[in-house]
């Protein structure tokens, strides 16, 4: 699934935080209070880690 502006805007809050991904390492983390974070999954020396780049909320 591609993360479009419409998909990000329509992401609803839930009781627990959840992630929407695009299949290429970009994720949208939606927190219960309505905060949305863009996360990028990077692999350094075969160890996956998360890097939060952009913070925004609606």
C-alpha cells in the first residue's frame, strides 16, 4: 500500500498505537492521542533501526 496524503489524513486513532507502511521502509505511526509520526526504517550493518524524521498532527 502506498502512503498517500489521503491515507495519512484518513488514519483514525485507536486504543493502541499502530503503524501503516508502504512496503519500502516508510511507516506512519498513529498514536492514540491523534499524533502521527513518519518513521523510516534503516538498516546499518544488518541491524534494523528506526529513525523518526517528520513530526506532524492533524
